[in-house]
C-alpha cells in the first residue's frame, strides 16, 4: 500500500503498556469474555449469555506501564488507514446529507476494558457500539499472517476497515435494528442475521478500498488479492475446520470464506453503498 503521503488520524487512543487489573470481579465480565471468544470462533454466544450471572460487573482498572513509541511503524500504519476511512466515510455520509462521526481506534496489549466489558486479545479486533471505538491488539496482525496465512499490509487494512464498517452500521441504525430482531427470533435466524451483518461490513470495507484508491491511489499490485485472502481466511468454515475439525453451517455467525470474499469484492468493484444490502438478498 502507498500510504507515505497520507495523514495519520488523531483519533487514536494508545493504551499499549497499560495493565488491566480485574480485581475479584468475575460474573458479567467473565460472561463477556466467553461471549466475545465464542463470536470470534463462529459460535453462537447467546446460550452462554442466557446462562445467568450478573449483567454488570465492576469496571477493570488500567494502569500505565512502559508503552511502545507512538510513532512506531505499526501504530503509524493503522493511524493512516483509519484516517483514510475517515475521509471516505465523511464524503459518503455528506452526499446523503448526514454527518459522519469518526470512531476512536484503541491500541492495547493483551487485554482491555471497553464499554462492552473486559476483553482479551484472543477475541481479535472488535468494535464496541456503546463507546463507538474500535479495539485492536496489533499482535493480531502477526496471527493473521501466520495462523490465518493472510500476510500483507492490505490484509491488515482490510481487518481495520471491516471493524469501521461496523461503526458505519451503528451510525446508520442498522446494528440496532438487527440486534432488536435477533432478540425476537430463534437461534438459527439470529445466526443468519449475524452473518448478514458481518458480510455487509465486508462489503463496506470493499467500498472504502475502492473509494480510497480512486482518490489517492493507495493500492499496489497484489493488494486486492491480499484483502481477498484475508476475507477468506476468517470465514467461519475455515475457522471451524481449524478449531473443531468439521464445519457446522448452522453455527456460522460471520459467513463462509466464499461469502466473505464475494461481498468484499462486491463493495470493492462497485464502490456503491446500495450494493451492500445483504439483508434483502436470498442467496448470500
């Protein structure tokens, strides 16, 4: 990717080097951790959440330790990608008479406290709607290259753009409507809605890539293929096969590798928000 001339976003909160103290609290925090891990590995977390326990736990405390320099290459890279998403979505929202509220990117090491609860790095990058923040432990990119076999800078950018896609869904009211529907349907239908949400976020990531490249020529040969490889690598079928040894489509919450690639490509090839309506199609 060509990001040398791109500005870094100022909406980055660097919590690396901060230690998270959980104290004696378990209950709701433990439930949140398990649920996040379940969602990351393609398992429906609702049975866990419905198993009981306090809904609210005392907040964890974060203490500052030795943090990496803020101008290190990895931090600068994600700050520039975030700035690119800000430019693209500000323009898209403005064209429809809306104002884009920029999310904050939180960098952390190992574990973090968010408005969605305590989370460990094992859950992977995530977006928290209540505080409108994207959380990422940059060590995930090492796992993306080795464990998921999806190396490359654009593969990394895709991951961040996908989480920003969830922020866009939140601002447009899509996330709230879908979560409301999920509370009124059965498990299989709720999983289907989750898959459609995730595939739409993939499509929105594709829109960002298309529009950013049209504006600033940030893509180099092979970058699009890196994004496609990353989308495929985190498909539910591949993750289930790696973790369980078999594939259970009824348990999909993010979509298959083929579906994720299809919707990323749809956004990338069209650059059109109207093409990302995953909720009105029968065949994903």
